[in-house]
C-alpha cells in the first residue's frame, strides 16, 4: 500500500513550547500478567488498516532528548518532503516525566499528541490508563519492519503480546574513566569487577592523581538506575517482579553497604550535580553514566575519555547492564488516520539510516540491527563499546523501579540518604521497601486488577 498522500501547501514545522531538556531515565521490563483488559487493544484489533489512508497532518510531542531539536527537525522535514504529511512538533516538557504528566492531563481535553516520546519508566503508567495504542498491526500497515529493531530494546515495550512503543532515544549505562588519570596512576585497564573499581580508585587517590576517584549520582540524577549494576552484581535487586522483599535481601544490603563504605572511606563521593559534568571537568576520574552522555562528555573533556563494559560483582558477572532512554508511542485516542500517519513517522525517525544520524548527534545508540554505524564507530570507537555491551550484557529492570509510579523517587531519595550519611543500610532499605509496597497496594494494584 502506497501511503504517500497528496501534496499540501508547505507549512513550516513549528515548535509550540520553547523549553528544552534531557533526562536519561531507566527502562522497563516486559510487563507482568494482570487482570485488567486494555480497551485500546480491542479498538486496534477492530481496525481494518488496509482501508485507512494516513492523515494529512499530525502532531509529535517530544522533549528533544539529548539536545536533539535540530536533528529531529531535519528528520521531520525529510518525512514531510517524502510523504506530504505535515508534522506539528510540540515541546511537551523539559524531560520525560513532564511529557508523561502533560499527556495524562490532556486525556480529558482530547488535545494529545499523535506520536509521543515516552520514557521506558513512564510508558507503563500510560498503558494502564488505556492511552497508548498497541502498534504492531498499524506499524506493519505503515510499511515498517519491526523485525529489524534490536530485540532487547523493542521488547522493553512488550506487554501481554503487544508492543506499545518503538525504541527511539535509547541508551544503557556504561563505565567512564579518565585515561590520562589512569596512566598517571600506572593503571593499565578499566575495571571488570567492583573489587577492581575499589582497587583502581584507591590507587588513583594514593597516587595523588585525584581527590575523588568515583562519583555516585545524586537523587535527581537517577541513582537507582545507575546503581542497578552494582546491586545486580551482588545478586540483589530493587524487586523480584512485584515482590519488594529483594530490597532487604542480604545481597542488596551488601551492595548498598559497599557504596556507602566507598563514600565514607573517601575514594568515592556523591556528586552535587551531574557526575558526567564533574567527570568532563576533571573533578572525578570515573563514573557510571548513560551512553547518551557520550557525545557531550567526549566533546567537552580535556583528556582522553575511556569507556568500558559495566563491572560485574561477586555473584553476577555479566547480565548487569540496565537499558535506558525512551521510545515513541502512538496515542490511542487519535483517529485511525492519524495513528497510521504517526506509525509512518515512527518508522521514519527510527529507520536504519536515520537512527545512525540521530546517534551521531546525540550519543544515543542505533536502535536497528541493520543500521550501518561503521562511520560513527570510526569517528568515536567508544560508541561501538556501548553497542557491543548492549548485545551481550543487558537485562530488563526491576518492576518496582520502572512500573510503579513513585517507585524511582522512593529509591532515589532513600539512596541519597544512605550515601550522604552514616544511616544504617539495612534499616533504610527496610523503610524503602515498606514505602514501595504501600505505593503498589494503594495506587497501582487496584488499577491492574480493575
């Protein structure tokens, strides 16, 4: 089916809100089985997409992740040129949370985006509200080949047999280190375990290379996402599906105790702002951060930036990497014509060629397995390290962090308290567990069972 529509009078794609921002959020897992039914799934299944023609205009709600406003505009301009479909670009928030909040509020007015940037920590809430379209059928009708998406990234949006977004501005966490500092301290290679992180850090401090060898993120910089690697490495977790008792397991307590001891012993700190900014300024020698920061850190750092796979722990050595970032979802309340056009735009924005262009400008990873990123890797080999890690080390995140509204905030504030004081780790984690269980029982469980 040829979905090029008739040419329309040229209209410059507009941005309706001036705010810009980036938030590297954590990712979701495949959803649990619940009792609730999704009315949007029934509506999508009832649509005969072969009889639908795409709308002549749609809206795209975005926060321009990774400072991507310019490249987004270029890709949308080329989409309009190819299809004749006009796209109104709406800066719907300064970060992923603001987009999600605005999108939820707009459900009552009906003034919602047709295609919406949806964090992998916010899409599930919007699914529960019935506001996202299962997109497998409409994506195929739009001519998209979903089989070429990286399977790990695409299936982060898989719930009860349907996908509710396609990957867009995607990332993992990765280990950053200052190669110049390493050389000055006589260190030859990046650490592969957390014991080696400690040993390298102590060597950096003892050599007088740095006062702070490693930085943990503050509460506002998603510590539960960044520290998933450490907790998983010790065999712990923030939850086992909806069972939050993993929070107080011996393994989780040991992992978080390791982090607190690192700060108390002086080889690590908690950044007062962004660990990525501290690292680029030379104020810390190592940190764990989003691959989405790779381009900016490489450009601004006055030293050779090294990246490596995330370190393993004493229990789990490999599957210790959480994915992150956002996808793009289609509104369940849009008309079938708008939904088809939105699916076409989603396919275009994330095509093999365009995902590489987006990655080159932002530092996010190519999301298609057939993307040729060889020129990107040649220009900055660190990008290839991030993609190789994606292929071999990633796992989906714990439900209580990414599915539970308020879960990440509970974890972030609790971890901030533990890492910046001498609070008892086991007692603090028990308090966090109780708060997570209360949020689940009072706020989410009734919706899942409704």
